[in-house]
């Protein structure tokens, strides 16, 4: 419904061309036809054939199927997950927006891409979709102004914002372009009620697999997924026995308060932590969205390792936060502080390229004896330059895949 403007173009023409070709008696391989001349000799006459147009199509809840007759050349995204996906498939130049401050998000991507030769993301001219201050506000008119072929974002997320209804989402579909995204898989949280019957949850790499065909990049997906599979196999083979694994707390610290997250909870927010099989310090607690802990409560759990989320070229200076906690009379008693195991962790809103680095980072932070020590991180800097023999995945291979030379 409502996708005629940029979708399905050429389908009828291809069918008509196929029918005419059949009547003309052209060969199935389209090379040439043979005709009789007036003198009775045969001549070979080249026949022009046109291959049917490639369809760039995929399907994902909650929107269902979407298809194009060419890769989208302009793409609106809200989260880093989908910006990273576009870059991974060689279409980062098509991205025209982010949901938040582009420099903040771009810096995070830059920190990882700095270790992939030739991979970058130009965020200087991106439109910021969220124009609110202290609240989320996205104006419908901005989508008309961007005039994107594809909105690589979850329409259910839009209807969670003030001023948006299903009718507004359908209006943009009809007049501008379709939506394709699934954000509530990040934590398996409930989407707005009007979307729940059609909603499904996917893993990060399942989402990556479904986005790839829209750009005609399923081969790139397969190549990156193979790198990911090898990385997981390396991690699994090196994990120590469960009895020797540390207890881990993932959290955010702000103004004297800890905001905890369960590392083994479902959702792709934990795609860089859950495969490490560590003991979740918050496993038997109420940790989750809206939960807050003070110093005393965290000390009661006293995790071996603390992972501070959004720690790489993002919002938080984790080294400074560690010093703040160490200066507190209660915080200084935390085992993770005393043993210098308070680390900057990854961004839960991750795409596939980010995920590769964040898996490697977490493996080194949790199991240095098995995977090599984490070298430390300076706030705002690029992902550390880990020596080649200590890397858990091949940077050159990944850069070649993104460049299309795989």
C-alpha cells in the first residue's frame, strides 16, 4: 500500500518485455536468432536482451515487506544501529539524518572506524531528527524536507513520540517513502499498543540480514556474518569454566546514582556482553529501565567487574567517573574499583561493525588471561590500536568487505 512512488517500478515493463520476447522466438540465453534469407542462406542476427530488473526487497516486523527497483539513494535513520548497517553495506553516503546530535553519534562511529582502513562516515551535514530539549520531539515536516527513499527506522518508535499516530506514519509512507526498522528488539520491550500484534523480536545479526537485501548487499552481509561467527567461535573456545568467570555489573553512573542493566537479558543491547557468559551481578535483582542504585546498594552486590555503558567516544568520561567513585568512602570499597576493573563498555545501540569491536573489547576486559589484556582507553579517542597478534578478528578482512572487495 502507498509505495508506488519508489517501488515496483519496472515490474510490469519487465513482464511485457518477457512476453514480447517469447512471441519473437528469441533463445532462452538471449544470444542471437537465426533467420532465412531470400537466397536460402542463414544469417545470425544479434538480438538485444534485457535482464529483468533486480528487486531490492525484504521483510521485517512490524512493517512487513518493502521493495525497490534500485538501492535507496537517500536514507533517513534515527539510531546508530542503522547508520552502522548502512556503512557496513557500503551505503553510508545515503544516510541523511540521525535522531540526535550528529557529532555525538558520529564520534562514536569514528572511534571504531578509525581501525578499519578506508571506512568512514561523513556526519557533518546530517539532519538531527530530534529537535526537543529535554524531551523527544520529531516534526513530521522534516521527513518531507528530507524526501528520503527509505526511512530505516521503526515506525512504532515514531508513534511513541508526542504528536505521532499510525495515520502520520502511513502518510509519510504514501507521500515520501516506506519505513523499515525494529528498535524494540534492543531490549525486548513493549512497543506502543497499536503495533503489538504485528511485532516480533530479532537478534542484531538477524536485523542485519534483513536490511541487506534492500541495498542489494546480501553478499556483504554473508561475509560480515562469517567474521562474526568466527569471532564467536574464538570466544567460545577460550572461555574459562563457569566457576572461574567474574560477576559483572553493566551500568551508567550519573550524579551519584547508578542505573543498572542486566547483561544476560534478551535483546541486541547485550549482543557484545551476553556471549561472554559472565555471571550477571544483577541477575536476582530488579535491575532494568527506571531502576536506580546508590553506593550502598551496589556495594552489597559488589561485582568483580563494572562495565560503564556508552564508554567509547560517547557521552561519558569513564576514567573521570572512576575517580569520582574511588573518592567516595563507600565507592572506594567496591572490588571493581580496588582491582582497577572499572571499564568503559560499548554502546547498546550497536550495529554489526560496532558489535565486532565491542565483543573483542568485552572479551579482553572480562578474560584478560584468555584473550589478552584490555589496553585502556582515553576519553574521546579512537578504539585502542591493539597489536595484530592480539586482535580477535581481522580488521583488513572487514575493511575489504565494507569496500566491496571481498
